[in-house]
C-alpha cells in the first residue's frame, strides 16, 4: 500500500525538499501550502511524482481542521504527517509585538496540534503512523534557547508537545512521533549565509517518516542522531 504523506509548508525551502524526498521514495504526497497556485507551480518541476496540492493556512485553527478533514475524505487516510510550516520573527524581548508571538505560537504549536488531533485517531486505529515535527535547536533547553524569543519559545512548545503526545500514545507502538532540527539552512527564512542546503535539511524529516516498526518515538534528532531537548 502506497504511503500517503502530508507536508505543511511544502511549496518552498526545506518543505519542498521534504516533498521531493517522499515522492522519490514512492509515496503519495499532499503538499500543504497557503497559496494553492504557488503549490501547483512548483510541483510541475517534480516530474513523475504523485503530488496533490492542499491549501492550508495554519493561522486559523478552524481552517486547519476544515482542510485536513476534506483531504482525509478525498484521500482516505494520512500515514505520515510532517509539520514543517514555520515563521520567523527575530525581534528581541524588548521590541517583540505580542501579536507576532501569538502568530508564532499559532503556526508552530496550535496548528500542528490541530493537525495531530485530526490524524492521530486514524493512525491509532490502523496501527501505523508517523508524525514528524520540524523544530529547531533554537528551541532546545540543552542548547541554551539561543534563538529570537518568539521563535525559540514557540519551537520549545512544539518540542514539549512532541514528547507529550508521544508519551500519550506510547501504548500504540507503531505510531511514532518525533521532532527534528534541520540545522541552519539556506532558505528564505535561514538567509543567504546559512551553510546547509535545503536537501540536507530535509534528510532527517524524510528518514523519520519512514522509520521501521522498532524505531524511536518521543525523541529529538539532528542529522538522524538523537539530541537533547
């Protein structure tokens, strides 16, 4: 049975390379993006792949629920969810607009949680599922929470959600929920000075979505190696 993978923020940067990677592995990929036309345009470059564009704006939880419900109704199931969509607000604590903090929390925590709430029951019922949360070392307590406040705090919250959900579904051993850090990647968000390619940044997310039955859950990874929260 061909795995069905849903990737948020899939039309550019790391997300697009995650889409490419799963498509290359023979999966059917649902490319979630805010602008359907933008998704349709970039998918033309991935020749021979089974990719469907799903308009998905994470700024509204109701929109998230409505769109993922429609996608599930059309495609029947989602085997792998990759919560990749992200925003970067680099204001320091003195200058941070609280509305920007709310946006970061919405995109990095509330939206992914709403998606997990929609897809996890089906994964549990079928006895198979993989959820990959694209996080950051900027949100790691072990690495000093060095990122801008809105980004670091919201990614730390995503990490906390990852571990909590993994613990809550631990009895369902073939449902794996993990977080990963792609590193500093040369994208519109990462900037021109970033040393890593989007392809390299995507590798761990692609690997985590295809873990074997005895693979880990409730862990944090970089370059396919476990790191500390």
